[in-house]
């Protein structure tokens, strides 16, 4: 009885302070339709398309000709740098970097967002005895950065003024 009361009280307290679980952010874009141009096999393009579909207010166009705007992914880059070495001269920490370049053009092919980029980085510890686990962790961190980059791109598009959107 006391346990269920505490759970209910904690839920009300968290809800009252504005806490909510992280999920898909509903993004209202200033376009009725948008086409995402880029390699469909990349995480960032798939995340952009999925977010536009989930938002519902903007239609994901089937071709650039049928879209009010075209969001083009110009390129992606992943790299890592060594942050720390152990006493034995082995790598003990890396910094993973991810950068995606994009632009947005309207129906008249005029650039609404000039070529821009989103750059993210994440630190990761490294241990020679856990090579497979660290490779899996690295892949997961890159995917998370790619999804975050997609959300950042859509937030930039969302903040366009109505006059720029047409």
C-alpha cells in the first residue's frame, strides 16, 4: 500500500515539474511538403524522413518536383581522435566526431538555408580487452549522433519565418 502511494506521489511530482520521457519531438515545418535528398541507406536521411512522417503536418514528397522544398544532405563525415594514452602508450580514450552538411532550397530552387553543417562529438573510453564491445558501443554512439543531427537540422528548418518558407 505504502509502495503504491509512493509511486503515485513520485509520478505526480515528476509530472508537475515538467518532466516527460524523451520521445519523438513533434516538429511543425513551414512547408506543406518537403523532399529529403540523400543516400536513403544512411541513418540521418532515414531519421529525417521518419521525423517528417511522424510530425504529420508536412507531407514527405515522393520527388523534388512535387515538393515545396528540398532538403539536401550534401555529405557526412565520421572520424575519431585520440584523447588519452595509458602509461603503456596504449589508447585509453577517443573522441568520436560526426558532421553532416545540408542545404534547403524552395520550389524556385532558391537556397533558403545555405550550405550548413551540424557537428557533434562524443567521448568514449577504450580497453584492448573489450574490443568487440567497444566497437559496438562506438557504432551505437555514431547512430545516436546521426539521429541527433537529424533533429537539429529539422529544428533549424522549423525556425524559418513564414516568409522564407515559400
